[in-house]
């Protein structure tokens, strides 16, 4: 995975594990991170194969790249995944100016229903157990409890 930095702390199975990624604002780099996270989360038994959690993660990282950093490859997206046996927490931070969550258009408004985009934040809230944006609007923290079989 060129053009990215990976810092990881690996603990024995079924304890705490933290992965950190720094990638340039290029969508293709996002897929490398998602593949790595998919493998780790499935191996730990935190998610089922084809979990909807990855839709939320994909949306959050894509939003950071496209909207936060405006696809500027000189700006980075920082991704942290903290995993325990009970849950996973993701923190995605971009280097952009941020946004005001209260000023996002309502994607269920009839005027916006036919738009091909604009539903990512709604999906994130729907798919994750807890979602928090920082005051600046350039960081999202998402939590998901382990998906029991």
C-alpha cells in the first residue's frame, strides 16, 4: 500500500487492537484501508462477512476525501480503528475546513430525493450505534457493537 502510512499496535487475540492509517485524499487509497479493516474485523469476529458497517465506513472516508479535503492529494485523511471484543470505534479526520452538520440538507426532502448523492451522513447514523462529529466538522467518531452470530 504505497502512499500511506500504517501504524499498528497488535495485541494478543481478543484484547484491544488499534490500527492507524494516514492516506492521501485519493479514493483508490481508501479501498486499501477498507480491505485491511475488513480482514481484521472479520478475523476478530466483530462483524459478519458483508457487514453494513463497511458502508458507513466507506461513506465516512469518502466524505473526508471528497468533501472535507476536496480530493486534494496533498491533504491527508487520518483513520483510527480501536477494536475490543465488544465494539469497534473509528475516528476519521480530514484536513479540510469542516462543515456544520445542522446545515446539511434533509436527504428525505422531496426536492432532494432524486439526487445521486447527499445520503452518506444519514446512512452513517442509521448503520452505526453511535456517531459524533467534532465542533469544527472535520472529524467523525463512529462506534459499532460487535455483531454476534
